[in-house]
């Protein structure tokens, strides 16, 4: 299957995911609240940096120490925990919908709270990988940056199914990583084509709002235009992010649990992820 074939099928899956979001609008609350929480986390850590260095950026760069790596690790840890916590809640709500129920935001949060130990374990692993890549990038020049970028891409592919695995399989972070990698082992190219479609959805949404934002910027007031643009982009990214997680949860529901998904074309999912020569994945 060529890349553009994957892209086209990924686009159809994206549209199906948006239909699920349209039927369950509360699902968008997960990335919205996650995004707001991340802004608070970023503001808190920027405050710590300001307390230590003020506005002297050069001094901050020249005096990198073990303490800075500890702070960076804590930032990664909190950030990954927040993101995965709300994604686990979103995956659970998607599953409720796929099983014919009517999920609520509270359903997802309550479920994610029960999975906090597992989510925290994954956040520790992800933060460790993040700090290692940071160290490589900062201490190995251009080569380190290239290595860090390559490993980052591979990591995003291998961890494609980690969130639903953390939600529904009683395994630790290392096993979850291996399980996700095993599922993706022979179909990584297809997942890239499908995921790339969600990036196109974001771009299309931004292009749609560009004209009204430009009019407000030019004829009303620049601050009004910029403010509306930022809010609309945040909303678009939240909708697309929730749709992508719905897509991942739905594919997991079919290829791992071997349960049909009424909202999606089962043949499309098979073409994207299921190996034809075997009945199951394992």
C-alpha cells in the first residue's frame, strides 16, 4: 500500500473519529483541560527558572548543572503524567461509546484516577527517556540533535498503542512499551500515514479560521484578532487531538480485543493494521 493510499484511508478514519466526537462532545474536554493544566505546569517551571536565573538567558545556558537536569526530569514527569492521565480517560470514554453507552467526562476521570499508579510508572519511564535525549542533544552537538530527533520519531511510533494498553492491560510501563511495539512491528508505515492525516485536519482547520481572524486583525483590532486566533487554534488542536485518540482507541478495540467497531469501516482498520496471513496479532 502506497503512502497516499494510507493517507486517504487515514483521512477516512479521521472523519469517522470526528463523527464520534460530534456525537460525544464531552470528549473534547479531555485535551482542553489537559492543555490548560500543561500551561499551568509550564508557567510553574518557568517561574522556577526565573527565580534561579532571572532574565539572564546566557548565564542559564552556560551554567547547566545536575540540578537543572533534575528540574527538567520533574517537568517531563509532571507533563507526561497530565497528558496520559487525560488520554486514558478519553480512551475509556471512547470504549464506553463503542460498546453502545453514553460516556461523560466524569466517567473518564474516575477511570483514570484508578489507573494513577500505572500512569505514574509510564510517566517516570517517559521522563527518563526524555532527559536522556536532552542530555544527548545538549552534549553531542549536531550529531546529538540528529540522534535525538531519530529516536524521538521511533519512540512516537513504538508507543502508538501505549495509552489503551495502560488503560486496559494489567502491565507495567516496560511491558506496555513492548506490547505497543509488538502491535506496531509490521505496520508502522501505515500508522504514520494514518496519523499524518490528523495533521492535515489541523492545517485545514487553521486555514478555515485564517480569513475571519485576518479580518478582525486588520479592521477591528490586532489584539482581538490575535486573541481569537489563539483560542481557535487551541480549540482546533483539542478537537483533532481527541479525534486522534478516538482513532487509536477504536483501532485497539478491533485489532487487540477483536471486537467490531460500528462507527468505523472494519476493512479500513484491517488494511491499516491487521496482518492478513494471521487470524490475530499474537
